[in-house]
C-alpha cells in the first residue's frame, strides 16, 4: 500500500544528517503508527515508537506532505445517518455534535486524512453498512 511511509530529515547526535522514518498503518483492526531513526554515518538505529493510537501531528504532517491527503466519501445517499454517526463517533472518539458535522462532510465534499486513517475509517464504515469510497 502506498502513502503509509514518510521520511523526516533530522540530525544525529554524531552530527550527520540522518533520517526519521514514520509509518502509519492498519494492524489487527487498529490504526498504528511507528517511527524509526537511522543514521548511515555512525550506524545508529533506533525504534522510537510503535503503538495503536492516533499519530502525533508531526507524523501526520509528514505523511500528508509526502503523499497529500486522501478523501473518503459516501457512495450514494444514506437511508439513515445513524450507522455512520455511530462509527465516526467510535473511531474518531468525538462527541456526537462533532460526529454529526463529520458525517455531513462525508456526504458532501468528503473527509480528508492520511491514507491509513481513511483506510481504517472506510473499513469500519463499510462494516457498519455505510457505503464509502476513497477518492484520490
Ligand atoms: Zn550518527
């Protein structure tokens, strides 16, 4: 799958230019992110973080800058907004009024996020009986 990895230029403790590679992906039905640091000059390699949780802003920003946002949209009208509201509320942990706004966006211009975030939300919505499609 594309769009799940980005590299951030950083400086290693040894003084050389190094790379922080960040990944966001769906694993065991959860949205994960991780980060690893590596420096070719001194050979330092470090797994910084891995966890099933929302990615921090700098990680999201790097992914969005590298690949651009992915847009998730409803396919066709919904007989009822309730299933979509339920899934959006659960997956994004937002209060009901915010979930309502997001479902509204989903039915119009679409919701934007990283590729992994939209894959994750899209899978959940489809399983909840809400037809959505990713729009690239
Ligand atoms: Zn180094």
